[in-house]
């Protein structure tokens, strides 16, 4: 038994280290366990789907893609170890992590190694540190919050807002950004409610929102907590419009909250319900392979691979050093690269610009109310 | 085997172990060095908990919080331009005082009740790390924690920093070795085995209970002071209850109350999940199963197995000697 185990282990180890000819090596470090497991698993599955699609069609410039996934356990200390390990293996591009704290601790390593890092973090400050190797896959909060604040001030015409946010790096970043943007537009924050990740009971928060009597409520929580908050706010009959981001009106929230989700509005950068046929087709392929509908992290992972494909094909060679330089200022259009789903432009900081939507949940479905053009236009 | 050869063998094994810890890293890449540095740091924290739990018998679920206090002290002080030594002094003093205060409930409650008191402290510490933004920068964390210089020698390179952590571990280990052999260590053990009897023999149980907490906690602080420059970034997420439970597991799996126990426990906790990564998605499940089976097989940890084996051998040798001596004794 013992010998058999050792033999199996050795076989696995040998199989993994077997020399690979003309392959593009990508290394992904993601939150596959711990509190970020939903984020990381969606991200990983999106990557795997795109890699399988591209390899089926012959790869990039005739080279197959090989991707390894490492689990950061949602812990920055372990993320650093895994990124170090990944970089020691000289990947073409580093993918992930998704948590902003983990991105912060690993970005300098990728920069030292001069390897481009395409990550999922959304905190505003990530791309403001002048690291030329760091790229986003979604809007940073500094791009999305001004759009939400504008909507609250000009469309809803709210003078006062209650902000309900989850106290982790994602929620705190969003809360700080929206507060700043609302202040610019003379909208007062009358209740500033911090909640815990995984919080089950929002009754006290609902009472506080009611007492503050705001013109609108901005909700910035993870998907499951969003559903619980929506249910409680409806139960306590809060009449003010409930406005949020991608995480308030996503598919998962609608499933969990049922009727309580109806009427919730949000700004959506990337959604599987976007009124774009290519996105709908992606959602179906993903659901067929993994038996569930992805959240926006699934799309982010998927797009990261097609960004790599577009950049590599533009360069005409697999050049790790030239990658970051080529991607800065590049616009990728779906006409040239259908896998990119929607036109996207990268700026000099590694931030992206893309069309986005204001959507509302109507009758248990996310309905797009307004298409917000690219900011550069 | 005579007592002398046994001592020789033990010394030889120790020398081989130290040589391996010094020489093997020369062959490792940055990832391997990072993991080994992490092992050294976690070992220091676990040695501290082993003093509190293994020797003095006080269940603490707050060791992770002390690592956090040490890490934050190091991050805050060194990013202000002060040397790491200053952070070390502050962290050790702070953890000693807080550990001493946390020991007071231990004078009134024992075992799992005490675990709950320390658990509450652990949660409280996390909330302070996260919410007191003016001091800790909250959830965003503190970036750019510098690696120290020692007598003008920069320790930024992974290999040098590893040796620095290893040296710290060596010093802490030697200190713990001395402590458990001193009258203090004996008082700790008396406290664990039978507090009533210890008191009747004149051991100041009150002072030693507080001392056990304070010393164990300050070693947690030492580990934290090394953790911050290793990762070069600190946010509250690593210092949740999970770390305290992990450290508790290291002590128990290695062998609670054995001097080498925490080192082995940390080896399993830090390195085993890394070795098991070849099983991809299953690695944490395999790891959990291993720990469960190990503890079901030997509740006293790995060194408990060795201890039982040695005890059996000694018993066999003694009974063989007895039976060999028997015929001569009888006429």
C-alpha cells in the first residue's frame, strides 16, 4: 500500500514536470478556498473554459496554452508564497489573485520579475502605484462609483443616501469611493452602516436605514449578504430606491432573494445578463460545462485569457517582456477577437474602459435600463 | 546502550538537523525559502503556545492575536523609519503585559471555559486591527514593510532573511529549553499536573499562571515581528481565529509538552499542505484527513508516538534485564 502510494505520487509528480514543447505557460493564483472561494472558483472556471476553447482551435500562434492553478486560501501571506512559486516557474503571464490585499502583496514580485499580471482586484489604489505590469479585468471602483453617484444625484435626484457596506477590502474601498463621489455632487450620507462578511441578520441595519429616512439606499455587499439585506429591507417596508453595483442585482442574488430583489437597481460593468449576444452565448457555454451560471468573476477569468490571446497575436510572438508594453493603450474589439465579448480599452495604468449598464430587477429578471458608453468616448 | 552513547546520539541527531536547516536552503529557490522562513516563524509562535498549553496546561485560543499584535507593531514602527529591534522591544513588552492581563481569567476559569475567554480576546484583537484605521490602516493594510538590516547587513534577500528567522528560532528554542529545565519549568508542569498539590507545596500558582501566559504571548509577538517583514505587507485577514486554531493544532499534532513538538507541528502545518498541492483541489481535504487520522491514532501527537515507542523499549529492556538477573538471584 505504502509503495503504491509513493509510486502514484511519483507518477503524478513526473507527469506534472514532463517537458512541454512549445506551450504557453500561464500561472493562476486564486482564492480557491477560504472566504474568497466563490470569487476564485468562478475566476478559475472562466480561465479553464477560455483555455479549452482556444486550445481546441489550435492555441495561440500555433502554441497550446497550459495553465496551472494555485490556491491562496484567501490569505495574502499564502498568496505571496504561491505567486513566488509561480514566478520561479517563469510563466508567460501571471493571472490573479482576486482579493485586493493579495494583489497588493504580490504585484511587486511580478513587477520585479517583469512579468505581466492580469488580476481580479477592484480596489482603486491598485493601479495607482505606477506598476507598469499590473492589469485589471473589470472596472476599478474609481471607474464604477462615479457612474453610480451620477445616477443617484441626477436620475434619482436623491439629496440624502444611506450607505450599507461590507467591512472588507472590497466593501471599504467601494464605500470610501462612493462617499467621495456623492460629496462632490452635494448628496449627504445620512447613514453609514458597516456590516460583516457572512452576516445573516440585517434587521438592525434596516431599522437604522429607516430611522435615517434617506432618499436612496446604496448597498455594497457580497452576493449572499445582498440577498439577505434585500429581503429584510423589503420586510421592514423601506420605500427608498435600493441601488448598488454588480453584486446587488446579479443572478445569484435574484435566485436567493426572490421577489425581494424586484425593483433593485444597479450599475453593472460585467454581467451575464448584458444585452450582448456574445455574452449570452458565453453564459450558456459556461453553464453547460459547470452546471451553474457564473457571476462576474467567471467573465473576468474568461476575458483575461482572451486579452492574452489578442496581445500575443498583435505582437506576433510570445514575448513576456513586450506583453505589458503592448497592452498599454490597446483597444480590443470583438470583431477582431470574438472571445473578448465587448470592446475594451486598456489605459496607461492598466485600468480598463468598457461600456457598462444601469439595470433593474423586474419580475425576477435583470433588465438593462440604460447603456452607459465608454468614458473615453 | 549506555547513557553516554545515548547523549552522543542525540547530540549527533541535533547537529545533523541544524546542518540540514543551514545547508539545504542553499539549494532552494525563493518560494522554498519563503515557506521555510514561514515555518521558522510559526515554530516560534507555537513554542510560545507550547509553554502556555503544553507545559502550564492553560488552553489559549489567542496566540494568533499575539502574532498579529507583534506584526502590527513591526509594520507600524518600521514603516516610520525605526529599526526592527525597536519593534521587537515594543512587541515583546506589549504582548507580555497583555498576556499577563489575559492570564487573570485563567485564575478563575479552566479548560474550555478559558478557551472561550481567550477566543473572545482573539476576536477583539481582530476588530481592533480592522477598525482602528488611524493606527492600523484598517482593512487596506500596511504596505511596504521593510526587511531589516543587521549590523549594516541588509537582510532583504530571501536566503539572508531565512537565516535571520532561523537564528531567531534557535535563540527562542534555546531559551525554551533552558526555561523548562529551570525551576520555572518545573513549576509550570506542577501547575499542569496538579495545581492543588503545587499550591500546597508552596508554588505560587497565581504568579506562575500569569507568567505562563505572559511568556507564551510574548513569543507570539516575536513571531509577529518576523512575519511582517517576511510578507512585507500586513492586513487583518491572517490574524483571525483561524491562525490561533492553526497554532493550537501545531502544538497538539507535534506533541504538546514536548520541546520539539511545535517544530514538528509547524512543519506539518506549513509544509504538508504545500507538498500535497500535487493533488490540486483535494489538497486541503487530504491534509485534514491526515491530521484527523494522526490524532485518532496518537492523541499525544507525533512525539507521543516516539515517546510510547521508547517507553516500550525501555520496559522490554528492563524486563529482559530482570529475567536475566532472576536465575542468579535464585539459589
